[in-house]
């Protein structure tokens, strides 16, 4: 049945546009008010510009002295003025991508559950509980990871993989088993981005028109076939957007990662080895930075992080907005 | 739909139903796994927090390792001070920008600001901390509560902006038109009619934004910095609950680590209390807004 689409509130609700007559009654208040809201709106672009200028300006000395070695050098040795960001950059990407791989299937599962399969009584509570994960501060995740997750990895998981499964010689699982590791960071990050991916995925799924579902069911599709053939294809772009938004979150996450990743300047080759991320590098060293070049190199690191997150988030927003406009 | 629904002998109805049942149960399992961390973290928080929590925890200053007792009184006070400064910065700007977006929906500046507000809210909070360090701490030569509050305020701006926009757009246009038809000026319409109707929703959004930044640690590392002493001065380092949790958790002392759980429990309760309060206000807003709509606008 071709039910007429609901009237779009976006068009009905846009406020009447008119200009107050200059010099008319109440024009002083109008102008003050207009000035306040316009100035406030301008603060946002100004702030971003200022952030970019400040970070770029302060990282200039390091860029001048070190040039591309900043990004290609693998050694971070403060006394010898060697500031190679490559291990931290790769560590950031590795931990975030690993977290995304772990979180995506679970988050999509939960989103499908809430929007398609759950008994109506369970929908709201489950959605609320998963949203609750987003309200837990990063430092609390870090505490939990440090006190509960890391010892568990050291005592149970790492020996199990190495000895019981006899995978100790595989490079992916090599290295000393302290507990604080790339894997610990990825696990904590996965839990932290779960609610964000779920929330966006849920909205994207709910934006798929009802008629699509009904059509699939009317053709004799089972529940799962309806989801696979009618719902998911319509939501594909938005779901990718949800994943990338989660990735953006993970890339900039600082405290929890700093507390469990072990903070070692090595290329991230093994899951069980300590690693570093740009955000945790900043958290650990910025307050005690020695000398202007060190500060400047850290500023450059912040700049790299800034650039990566802006690109990733911008791409994700564009994808999500595109699906929502398709409606 | 480019894929055809399976027909023929190999995909019997029974097999298809079985497949559907398997996938459905997988989805159930995924949701259960999603809820597992929440249960685990809550349980550990309650167990760990209960051990150290007591009246002294809320009234005492931090104790050196090895000394019994000790609390987070200065951290709680410091966090509240930082939130007040943050709100003083984030609220007027966020509110104004949100009103701008809601009222001049389609101007080019509005489109740009909407996008840039999203970009700003996606920036890593530690980068904001470094930005404020360079802007305030470095020139003034010292860590300060003011710098910490500014960092949190910057984080709040995009949150309040987008929420205000959403809330103001819920206000029925008929209300606006009625006020304008009665000869209200534009500013008066916005402030006394639109903003007033949307106010509970905006209060909710603001409380949620405050709750969001209350737990932020990374932007405070190089701005508020933290102190074991009692200080509420704007131009000196100030203690904050998240910073104390971080310092305690990463310390090698067992009694400090135990204190970290207590601090975390207090912080979580603070965050959830703010969120709960926020939701209470929204429920009242719904009633009020729906009565306004039913009484006047007739959508």
C-alpha cells in the first residue's frame, strides 16, 4: 500500500522569515538579540580556526627542525631530540581499527535487536542501558580496564592463547606478557564506542520506511530475510557512517587507552605487547615536556591527531546525512 | 532489492525458517554481550566503592599513601567549580548559536555552523586541553581553575548548540506567528514565547551537556592540573574528581587504588544524577508542550 509519507516537519516548522523594519518598534531589542545569536554562532567557526592556528603555529618549530622525520622516524628519544611519531600513529590506528572490528558486529546486532526484533517491552530498556555505557566517564573505563581487564588478560587469556592453543610463536601473539597491551586498549575502546555505533545504527535502521519491511513480509520473507533483503540494503550507507563515527571516537580517546595500553614506543606488531597512541603520548608527556622542541613535537602530534579525526568524522557525517536525506 | 527471495528445493521453507531462527538468536546474543560490560563495570564499581565510601570520604582531603582515611572533598568541590565556569561560558554561547541555527535555518552561515559544530564536538578532548594550555596556561605561566573551566566550556558549546536547535524547532510555528501577529518584536517573540516554551527541553540538554563534561579528564590534565590541597581560586590549580581517579588508579599503592573506586562511584553517581534530573525535566516538558499544541496550534 502506498501510504502517503508523513508531512515533513522540517519544512512545516521552519520559522517565518522576515526582516524587522529598521527603526521600527522594538528594533533595539531585535538588534541586541540578533547580535547575540549571530555572535554566538560565529564563535564556533572562530574557535575551530583558532584551534587550527594555535596547533599549527606551535608545531612549526618541530616541523622546521625535524621535517618528515617526524612522521617516518620510529624512535622517540627525548634526550637525543628524536621525535618519531610513527609508532604512536600506527598504534592509534591499530587500536582503533581493532576496536571497531570487535564492536561493529555487536553494535549492529544490538541495533537490529532494538529496532527490528525485540519484544516491544524490551526495546526501551535495552536501548537505555546501552546508551548508559556512553555516560560512563573515560577514566572509569580506564580504572576498570587497569584493575579488572588487564590482570584477567595476563592471568587467563594470554597463557591460554600461547600455551593451550600453542600460538606462542605467531608474531601477532609474541612479546612479553605484562597485561597492558594493544589488545587491552582495543577491548576497552570497543566497549566505549559500542553505544555510539549502536545509537547511530538504530536511528539509521528506524529511518528505513515501514513499507519496505511490509513488502518483504508480504512476499513471504522470514523475519531474517526481511532484515537482510529489505532493511539492511536501505541502511547500508548510514551503517558505514555509524562505524566511521565510532572510529572517530576511538581515535581521540585518551584516558582509558593511556591507562591500559602500556605506553611503549614500539611498532604495534603484537596484540599482547604494550604500544602507544598519539592521545596517550600527549597525556603522558605534555605536562612534563622538557624544552621547546619537545613541546613543539607534541603539538605536531596533536596536529596529526586533529587532522585524522577531522577527516574521519567529516566523512562519517557526510555518509550519515546522505542516508537520512534519502528518506 | 536486487537479491531474489530464495525459492526451489534447496531453500525449503523449513531451512529458511531455521536460518531465520539462528540469525535471530545471534542478534539476541549480540545484545546480551553488549549489556555485559555495563553489568560488570557496575558490579565492580559498587563492590570497590562500597569498601572506601563513608562520611569521611566526602569531607576529608586526600591522604598520603599508607595513611588511613582520606577523601575527595576537594575533588568534588573542584569539579563543581569547573562545571560552573564551564556552564558560564558554554551556556550563553551554545544557547545563542542554537537559537541562530533554529531561526535562520537555511542561511549559508547556519549550514556551515551546523557542520562545524559537529566537527567541534568530534575533536579529541585532549586536543582542546592542549589548545587551552597554549592559549591560557602558557601565557599566564600557571595551571588554573579558569583554564580547566574554559576547556570544559569549549567542549560544552557544540553540545548545547545542537540540542537547543533541536528543542527550539519543536516549538509550533503557530505560537510564533500568533506572537508576531500581536505585534511582538522579533526578540521578544523569541525570548518570551519560543525560548520559554522550549526552556524545559533546553534545561534538559544543558544538564546532559554538563553531565557529559563532568567526567572529562583529558582536557583537565594540562589546565586544571589538580592539587592535593583545598583550593577554589580561579588562578591556581584546582582538584577535580576525574583527575584524582586517574592519579589514584595509576599509582602503585593499594590503598590509593581502593580510593580510586570510591572516587569513580561518586563521579558516576554525579553523572547519572544529572542525567536523571535532565530526563525528569523533559518528561514535564512533554506534558506542557503537548498541552500547548493541543490547546492552540492544532497541528
